[in-house]
């Protein structure tokens, strides 16, 4: 592996114009594809294998002509203080708005008058009413005229003193990440400047990462309509692609500068940097790809697509790092090194020339990394206990985790959808915002009329039910629909129990009569989704951790090092989940992070954190520990190898972690609760994993293990493939060539860079 990548690095350095041209052409091609592609018109959500999905599919089959993906809205009215919405003047105002909406767009499917005697939509106290609006197209296909018509509905009523708010998905727009995303990139740039001391060296990782992300996100945008990609797919891909793209470039540039400092020619330094650090990049990227692509085992299409799209962006980041980075290093010339270092090298070269000495490179110097590693090795037990106990305490809130999917009740209290949600909850009860849709398959029923009456009567007896509408058969008479209004809010455990109660009754009914009862709707779909996430978490964790364990065993030629890496990851991800619960569910420091309404944690969050954070955590493990492994293989003692690893890797890993935290934290500024939660969760997880697990717990454990850390049974050592990640075979090959008067001759000469 190292030898192959060494050849790629030298080729890219020599043919830098061709390599750069190819990547720029790919970026242009992807950009043209994104610009000319049709806008994604669907944000479909399906959960194969669940009862809610089976009911949904049955509705599409038995009720033809009804658009399942059509947008909907509710225009909610509340009468002025002391008045009734049913008062003649107020009722006339509302009925006039019904007419305006019907005439406002040809995309309207139906507009329900709240005063219709067949389906009244007025609260019992007569103060609140709502207009139900459905559309023939999805929210992404609504025209600006249609949106304006809906947004302006009720303006005159507001001027007259009525409260008018609009909820539903008709006004849903693509989430915005806000200015903090840009701040994250700016912070990354500042960190790179501090790390390298050179604007060129700092700008190179940013530029190459943006090129990789640009190609990835543009490709996703171009394929969004064809592959039915959700609105958050590109956001997640950008979030991860930008973070790993900067990090991978950072590691290779840092290794290149280290090779220059040892006195090597620029082309040779580029080849060695890609051969050594590039090997770590490839395997680190592979762990991220495994974690993201592994989301497919959950068998939820939207999650699979998100994972595969983000994995594709990571693959691009790896390819950019091992090809475009060495090409840009060729363009950068001496400016890749800070002016101060260039002057120091020039002065040393002049002195060497005057005295006849041979300049072979800078001697290893102590830095913050070496001092920290020695501190940890002097007190490994104390550091280990402090790290484990600290993360364990932070993880405690995770035991109170409640999961659900966000609805309008999770929107900021200042937003119109949230105000509409609260008005409906106050006027019609907490469960009104989460109705359950019942579907009855009557094909095998012996007495359909009796079955429908029994369904209404039995469900109405449940203490968790406010109301049940009589089942309405379709034209064929083989299916009927009914609606259940729960007593409690959609995300409550009582509503979840009600869903299971109705399904249990359905099982009894099927055995008695043959009729089948299904429960679906947004609330039931959310419940099924959360349960499926819970059921899939352990198998997914076993798959991802198992595959990555095997991969790391090949990389490190050890059993205990990969085991320690996996256990450290579990500790950091559980602690991060505890922090997410404390902020977004309990509301601690919620104002600081823009959490206006604490509530259940998004169902996808735990499994998404496992997938993304595991891959990123292994990045730091690979980058830090491969340098230790390299030093150990080349003859250093276990303690010296730890110090060497921190000498070369601590500053770079620290910079990489700060950059990744800044990029992820930038998404906390999003107005979308899902994006905000993902950004916070990933940022805090990287913080815990990089600075507590990898920088403290890992060296403490390695210090306690000593040589045993690198133990591998001989039979297993022979069975595992040797990819030469630490570059031992590459070094021997180059040393042999040097001995024969090959490339090594140039390296032994005095070099000024």
C-alpha cells in the first residue's frame, strides 16, 4: 500500500498540471449537472416492514387518485378576546378566506370549510377554528404564487383582531444553516494558519476540501430528483465531507513538511508523505465509509441514501488527498514552509556549507505533544480513571433518552407553524396534532357492517382516546378508513401505548372475523420509526465495529489496540449522547444553543451518531497510533514510540479536531432542529473522542500495556494481509535504492527549501 501510494504521490507531483486540470474539469462537470438538473420534488419517507408502512401502501392501492405526497396546510383562527369564532362577523371573515384560498391557486386539491355541517372544525368553546387545505403536489413543487396565497391568507382577519397562524408542510423550505457555518470554515482557516505558520499551507487544505465537497454536493444535487434524495442528504454530505476533507489534507501536508525538514527533495517528500500519511488516510477513510454505508442495514431508504451519499463524499475526500494535494504541493514550492523556517533552513545550510558538514535534517525537538505524553506515561492510572469517570458522568443523561421525530411542536415558539400547533392543542386537545389513521382491510370479513361498528365501539372505550370517527368505506367496499384523536400529545408514551392497544385489538379482530386493522399516519410512522431504530442499533453497531475491528487489526498488527479503540469510541459516543439529551431533551443550556423547545431526541440521532462518530473517531486513532506503530516497528521501545507518536501527531490531531468541531458546530446555527441537533451531537462527540479518549485514555492504556499492546499471535499475523501502512517496506526499498546510488543520493545532499 505504502509503495503504491508513494508512486501516486510522485506522479501527481510531477504531472501536477494534468492532475489539477482533471479535478477542475470534474468540478465543472458536476456543477453543470447540478445547475441543469430538475429540482427535487419529493421528500418521500418510507419504513419498509412496519405496519404503518403496510397501511400506507394499502391506502395508495385501495384509494386511487388521492395524492399521498401532496402538501397540506392548516390555517388556524382564534377569535379576539371575549368573542366566538362562530359569531356572524368572524364566521363570514373565515368563510371569505376559504373562498380566497380556493381561487388562489390551481394546485389546490381541496379546501375544507370549518363550518361545514358534515365535518365541522370548530373547538367546543367556539373560540378556535381551522381551514384544512390540501394540494395536488408536494411542498417542493408549490409555486411562489401558491405559497404567497397561503401566507397572505387571513391578513385582513389579523387586522380585525383575530389571531391567524399557518401550520403544515406546505410552507416547508430547505433548511438554512446560517452564518455560523461560514464562521466554522473561518475558524478552520485560522487554526490552519496557526498550525502551519504559512498562508499557503493553511489555504491548501481548505481549497482542496472545498473542491471535493463541491463535486460531491453538486453530484448529489444533480441526482436528487432521479434518486429521490431528501433535503438533508446534501447537508450531511457537506458536513462530513468538509470536515474529513480538511483533516485528510492537513495530515498529508503536515507529513510533507516533516519530510522536507529531514532534508528530502520536494518530489521525494511528496511521495513519502502520500506513501505514509496517505496510507493512514486511505484506511481512516475506509472506516468512515464502512460506518456510513453500513446504515443500509437499518433498511430505511432515506437513511441508506444519506449514508451512501456521505460515504461517496468521503471517498472523494480520500482521492483528493492522495492526488490533488501532492499536485498542489508542487505548485506551492517553498511557500509551503513558513518564512521563519525557510530562513532557519537557509542559515543552517550556509553554515553546513561553510564547515563542510552534511545537512541531514532537523533533530527531533520536544513540543507540547511530547511533554503531554510523558506526563500521561508517568501517571497512566490517574489519567485513565479521570477520563473514564468524567465521560461516564456526562453519559448519565443518556439513560433518560426519549426518542421521536420532530413536528411543528418542536419549531421555535416564534414561528407561525408552532403558534398554529399550540392554538390547535389549546382548542382541541393535545392529541389533535397527532391523529391516528386507521385502515380496515375488509376483503376477508364475514360481516363488514358489524366489524366497522365493533371497531368504533371498542376503540372508543380506550381511556387514551378522545374521539373516533366512524369508518368510511371506499367505493369498492373492501377497505375503510377512520381517524382516532388521542388524549395526549403525539410524542407521549400514552399515545405510543394507544397505538399498540389498537394493533392488539386488530389481532383479535383478525382471528375472530378475518378483517385486518392497521394504524398509520405521521404519529404511528414516528413510533414505528423509533422502534425500528432501537431494534437496528445493536446489529448495526456489531457490524460496523466488527468490520472496523478487523480493518484496524490489519493496520496495527495487534488485537488489543483495535479493541481499545472500539471501547474508547463507545465511551465517547455514549457521553456525547448524554450531552445531547441534557441540552435538547432536558433543556440545559438550551438558550445558548438556540433550543427554544426541549423535547424527544430525534429517532435517527443515536444510530447516526454511531455511524458518523465511529468513522471519525477511527480517523484520529489511525493518524495518531500509526505513527506510534511506525516508530515501534523501526526499533523504538513502547514508551519511546508513544512519545514519538505524540511528537509528530499531537499538534496535527489537535488542529484536525478543532477544525472538525468548528465545522460541525457551524451547523448549530441552522433553523432546522434536525440539523442543529446533528451539528451539536457530532461536534461534542469529536471533542470527547479526540481530546479525552485519543489524547488521554489511549496513551494511558498503551503505557500500561507496554509491549503487550502490539502482540499478535503468529498464526494470525501470517493469515492477515500486510498492507505496510507504516511504510516499513517502502523505507527498506528506498534505502536499498539509496545504497545503489539511486534516489537516496539526492536526499543526502544539502537541500534548501
